[in-house]
């Protein structure tokens, strides 16, 4: 079993996708008006590779919202849940989430993304 601290929902952090460079989430139909969203990325450093990984950038719909993010440093240690919250993200149809390695040699060693929470702002 894996213990995750710093969250009321530790089960969210026990699975995910590692090395994901990007994904798109459809949020609005073709006739819908653009809207702003709050996006929360859920992560935790669970493996040695993630603990030692280089910082990475977070890009939402083409805008860099997180620069040089260090998973372990931001979370306060390995096995700690990290919620990265970004507000006022404009969306016209889809939300594009990208994780970018800041060092080319670490492109295959991006962190595990355990969850993406998206809430429409009104």
C-alpha cells in the first residue's frame, strides 16, 4: 500500500499517468460561449524517478501557468499530495493541458498526473 499525506482523498494519488506530455479535454460545444475555468492538477512524487526529476513547466491552452515546478519541493516531500490550482483559464472549446520538461534529457521523465479537476467559473 502507498501512503499519501496532505489530502482528504489519498486514493486519487495512487494511480495516474506518468510521462504525459499533453491531453485535451472537451468542455464546450461549438455553439457555446467561451468561459473561464479553474483547473486543479493533482500530483504526488511516489517513485525515486519522480523524487529526483528535474523541474517542469505547466501549460494550459498555450499559456505557461507554472514555470520550473519542482514536484517534491512544491509538495513538501515525497509521498505528499500536491494540488496545483490555476484560475481564470479561458476556454473556447477544449482545455489543452501540457507538461513540458525544462531539460531535454528529462523529457521522458515527466511526473505522474493523478487527476485533473476542472470547474467552470461564473
